[in-house]
C-alpha cells in the first residue's frame, strides 16, 4: 500500500540544487530591479532639482527683467551668481531685486540655493514674502560636481547689439549622465 522507504539523501540534494537555482535567479532579478529603481530615482531627483531652479530663475527673469549677472567666487567649496533684476524690491523701492544662485558644501553634502541673500543687499532685512521665494535643495549623494567651476556665466560681447547671459551649473552622476542646469536671459540695456 504505502511506500515506507522515506526520502533518500540524493533526493534531498537534488531538491536543494533546484531550490538554489531558483533562488539565484530570483536574487539576480531582484538586484536588477533594485539597480533600475536606484537609477530611475536618481534621474528623477536630478530632473526635479533642475526643473525647480530653471522654473524659479526663468520666472524671475520673465517677471522682473534681468539687469545684470555677476559671478562671486567663494572659498571652501562654494560659488555664487548674483542676479540683479530691473524691478525694485516692493519693500525698498530704491533697491533693485537681487537674488543669489549659490552652490555650496556643508557637512559632506552639496546644496543649491536660490534666495534673497542679505549679504548683497543694501537693506539687510527681508520681508516674509521675500523669504517665501527661497529655494534650497540638497543634491543626491551620487552628484559629481566640477568643484573648480561650480557655476559658469557666458555673456554676449560688449559690442553686441543684443545683450544676453547664460548661467550654467554643471551636474552629473557617478555613471557620467549629465544633468546640467542652464538658464538664459536677455539683459536690459
């Protein structure tokens, strides 16, 4: 009726071998999905950061008009670009709106900020409306920056009939994918 023989060692070894093959396949599949997820997340993080800054700076250029762009070199892993707009500060009508695009390192992380920076203002006080426009983002750990030249400014020659400026922030990840932030605007004459 019933076979009372039990399970042999060979049957156990064969079943362990089959289970091992299936597990190796599943682990490999999991690692591939994980790698794809990490790459997609990194691309989304860089894309989000880039879109945020392009929109904020572009909106300011469109709304206020760009008067001048000035590079302000920093020390200890930071650099800034001061954007001076044609419009005047609502709270201080004798002073043009000035915002600073800054890249800096703090405790091993790199940050990008676009803010009203009181260090470049004549009137050091900012209103709550001005503070609301501050944007600060930490870059993903996989970010690779050109620390010799965080930010670059290109301007048309002085003898050109059209004055324009292009601000470039060079970003890439460990895999060499480029996520530069580039913003251009016409300068008022």
